[in-house]
């Protein structure tokens, strides 16, 4: 089987193939996905007063203008609980569309689900400064709506991968989802530079405009399956139709909910994803604040330093995915062994590094180095559990990922609530140590669960139904003639 599934043929028509275009657009799409999300985490450092420990009436945030080193900026008197509520409210909307988004992509296609969600989210991002000026709760509502839209994007990509990407290339394709980290790595320093020269509003305008431009390109170049693509070459189309089972787009198999929810490999994905993303979201949302309040870096250095873990994570995701696909293709590792090995490393080692952060995180150099290494290693989840739904149940992969991301969304909100409660009125390194111990335990739990219960084999309940019996109709005709 490994010999039959060779690498995808290149340059059918002397230019980029449709699969290569899809890879590029998905990579850019997930870069943008996190740009629309993390712009607030860097902007909020300059949106609030430096002393935010005093609670104020959030209905009237006392807009004032300060004069920092470079430009005048409007600031709001939000305390640490209020700023963490702003960071966490995204997940209230995010959690609502995970499972529906995955299932909707299985039924109507990822092109529309991913494309329209990103387009509308980009428009809302452009309206963020106006929402903040209108009042705290207007910005809360906008961030909830943003989460509602972006929540559907992640699970939508797996159904598309099941129709476009051969099994032995899927780990590499899933690394495109980790381009979200690359997007954060680029967004952080760029937004830090823009904020220092043009004000925090520029972070939202920049990411929003880029989002609208990408959305137009997505609808022009991406289609849900090789059969639907109007510009695909016959050679590429025939290769994909032969390499991949293409379900009839008009026939939608119902989800075997009972079997799925009683499946240990499914719960291994769900629980491990929840544990891993809980740690990731905690760092994503809190690192700029930690760098500013505990390590005392200014906004320009903050953006650059906060981007390092994301850059490392993407590079590790790409390298580990190529390695995993190669090991599986040559038969060195089975799919199950590869998924367990890379998940154990990607989720277990960051747990140990969070213990190190608890003891050495007060030092500027050690702290940034540990954060960077932890998130870098975590990028190997692309070769582990992240695309595992395509192994065990390709036709329901969007639904499985939606369930997993629903749990992780709860974790994303819980992490901001946890940090807000622990640091409110006592934003000290000692309180952050508690955060790091919790993250260490969570990562360890996720790694153990997947190593014990994960699988890379197609599950019986996810197999295609038997074909209809061709003898039924002739028998009917024969009886009628008699």
C-alpha cells in the first residue's frame, strides 16, 4: 500500500497544480485566521492605562488621550479582569460553530464555509476601533461575533483535505493549519511597529484589509473537489479521482453519533486537543501581557519577542509533518505509531517546559527561551493527533474536529478567566507560577491519553456502506412480465 501511494506528481501543466494552489491558499488563510484573532492581544497593551488594577465603570470607560513616546493614543480604564474578559469573550462565539461548521463543510463544502466566515470576520475587524469607541460592551459583542465566524473555519478544512489530499501527504497538508502560528509570528511585530507609529487602531485596519483581499482570492481559486474545479488539468483530475475516494456531493451519509461518541480513538483526539490547545491559547492570549507586566519590555520589543514562539511552532510543524509522512510512506512507522510518537513529544515535552518556566520564568532570557521552545515543540501535533480524524473517519473528520475544537474553545475561555482571577490585583510572578503549574499538568494529561487510546486505523463505523444490490430492479421487472 505504501508503494501505491507515491508523492503527488508535480507540474502537470508547467505551472502550479490545483493542489499546490490549495496548499498556498490554506496556508495564507490560517495565517490570516490568527492575525484576525491575535491583533487584540498586542493592541490591548496600548489600549488600556498602564495601571489597570482599579476597577471602573465599564459602561463609561473614561476615554482620554495620553502622550507616549511616539504618538497620542486613546486609552481606556479597563482593569485586568475586564481586559481578560475581552480576550476570552471571543471563545463564547467560537464554541457555538465548531461542530456545525465541520458538519456544514461536509454537506455544502469548505469553500463557502471557510471563505464567507473569513470575509465577514475581516469586515468586523475593520469595525473594531469604532466598537471600542462606542463602549466596552460593543467591543465585547464584536469579539463574540468574530469568534462565532472563525469557529467554523478550522473543522471545515478537514473535509476538503479528504477530497484533495492523498493519505500519505496529509500530515504535510495539516501543517498548513499551523500557519496560524506563522500568522501570529508575523502579525505581532508588524502590529507592534504599526501601533508605535500610528496607534493601536492600525493593527485592526491592517489585518482587516488583508483579510478582505485574501477572501476575494479564495473564491477565485479554490473549489471543494477536483470534479468541481473548472481549470484543473485532466491529468491532475484523473490522478486525484484514482488516489482518493470521491463521495457523491449530493449524497450525505448521516453521522453515526452513537458509535462516534463511544469510540476511544475519537475521545483520544478530543481530550488531547483540548489539553494541548488550553496551553497554547493561554500563551497566545497572555504572552504580550506577561512580557509587558512581568518582563517589562516596551511595545516594539513586545511584538517581536511575542512572535518568536509562533515562528518556531510553524517551522516545527512543517518539519515534523514532512518527516512523519516520509516514515509512513516507507513503512518505517505505521500510522498509529507515528501519531502516538509525535503527539507524545508535541504535548508531553511542553508540559516539562512549563515546569521549567515556573522556576526560571522571572528571568527575561530564560523565560522567552522556554516559551519559544515549548511552543516550537508543540508544532509537531500536525504529525500527531491534529489530522488523526482523517485516518480514523475521513468522511466525518470535520465533525470530529468540531467536537475537539469545542472542548478546546472552552479551554480557551477558561484560560483567560483563570489568569484574570489569579492576577487580578496581584499581577506578580508568584501568581504566574500557579498558571505554569496548571499548564504543566494539563499538557501531561493530554499526552498520556493519546498514547494510551489513540489510533491511526480506519474505524469500522466510519467505513463506506455496502453498494446497493444490482439484482433488485431486474427481479422486479421479471415479476411484472410474469
